């Protein structure tokens, strides 16, 4: 089996045009993120996976219902803003939060090679998601974060027998692409008054 980062759609490869971020390739890359959590095993981030899957499904549902006016995320949101029922946009806001959480955690891991994964995810959670959650949810997340695999185990699982050095290079590209997309869509959503990430 080829290593994960050689088979999944990279956020670095998501098409961006003058009209915005291509919806279909963005959703394909987001699906790949969910698969990465599968590699961690034992359902540690089951709540994150479920949230991301549900939000992908919400955005995809909107895209599938109106593909001609939803080819980019920005077009999808603008078109939906004209309607009384809005489902795709709130899903995109929450999906972007989940992607930002994951991106920051993995960027923390990449920037500090000695930092354990649970510390990286805790820092990211405190910055990105904590203020959106109730005390009960924060407690569940705290327990889940403590159960993440050790840094070395994470790399072994994600590399799937491939080179750790190559994984580092691919992960760095993936994160640069993801960070750019999260920044672009967050800015669009917030400046347009569509939602706060």
C-alpha cells in the first residue's frame, strides 16, 4: 500500500481561481483529512471525524443540489445567502474551524520537533475551538487529546512504511496548502458577514 500522503488529495492541489476555491477538489481534500484520523486508530478523534464528516456532507449536499452556482465555495455561500434556508454555509464555517484546528496542531508538530502530539493538539484546541464549546464538550476533548498517540507512533502510522523524511516534505506542502485555504475562506466568511471561524 502506498503511504497516505501519496494517495490522498492534497490541500496544496486544490484549485483556486479568481472566483474562489473550487468546491469539488476542496471537499475531496477534506475527505482525505478524515481518512488521516482513521490511521490514528481507536476512534480517538471520533468526535472530530464525525463533525468534519457531517460538515463535509452539508457542503457537499448544497453543492450537489446547485452545482452550477456552487463551483467555488465563495459562489456557494453567496448563492445560499439569497435563500431563507441556509445549511451549506454554517457547515462550511464549522468545517473550516475543524480544518483550522487540525492545521494548527500539525503546524505546531512540524515547528517543534520535540513536542508530543497531545501538546500540539491542546495548543491548537485552546486557540481555535475551545471558545466555541461548552464545559462538557471541553472536558470530553481534554480526555481525547490526552489519548492521542505518541509523536513517533503518529509518524509511523501516517508514513505507512514509507520514508519519514518524504512524509515530512509532503506534510509540509499539505499544511501550506491547507493554511492558505483556511485563511482565504475564513477571511471571505468573516468579511462577508457569513460566519466567524
